[in-house]
């Protein structure tokens, strides 16, 4: 597998935290995804059965998590990373992330501060799970979790994922 074209290569780490070159690739690719810059190439760093979880979705498997990332381009007119810092290089790799989003159409601005945990396979080669904990937490109520699972099923019906790299490039990814 060739190395994907990672746009976020300037990875900020907390004092004493050092990342291997592959960990930098993984963190950079996740930062790209959060910036609304997905690509099929970057998503090949994920296992087919990986999970993405945040406060509004629990997406399990490639058919659910890929549309979540491509959906950011659809939902937001602006995405600006205000800050990030990798705080742990273990498994999970943890980082603090602060991002400003502007919702398309209504121009509503929202800043989200979160703790992002990136879990990898035992050999560290692929992403198995990403948790994006807004305010450091994920929802715990049954109703919120039901809504998160429903989101994971509904988003793929409205957001298409490119079929190949040519289509991906045509979309500007």
C-alpha cells in the first residue's frame, strides 16, 4: 500500500510525546478527515470493520464510517482546526482537538473541543476505531445512543462515497 497524500503533516505533540513516522501518518490522516479532507486513499488506513464514534453517530464498518467523513464536505461551508495536541502515543493515540465549523446554508458557527482517541490494530498499521469525545465525553443515555445508531444508517443514504480514485480526485480530494 502506498502512503496516502496527507495534508496535515505538522503534528503538535505534548511535551515528552514522540510519534513514529507511521503514527504521524495515522494522526495526520485523521486530522485531514476532521478538516473535511477525506480520500479513499486515507480511508485505506482503516480496517473494513473499524468504528467511528462521536456525540451524534456510531458508525461501524466501511459502509457507515466513510459517508460520515465525506458528509462533512456536504454539511459545512467552513471547517477550521483551531488547535490540536497529541497527548499520548500509546494505543489509543490520544489528542485534544478544537475545531470551528460553519453549517452550510444557515451560516451557524459551532466550535467543538474534543478528546480524540485513535485505536489501531495490534501492529499499529491500521485504524480500528476513532472516538471523538465532545467535551471529553460520549453520550450515555439509551435515547442518545439510539439516535447515534440511526444517524450511522441514514447518512450513507444521503452522502455518496467516490467509487474510485478518479472520482475522488474529480471531487477535489
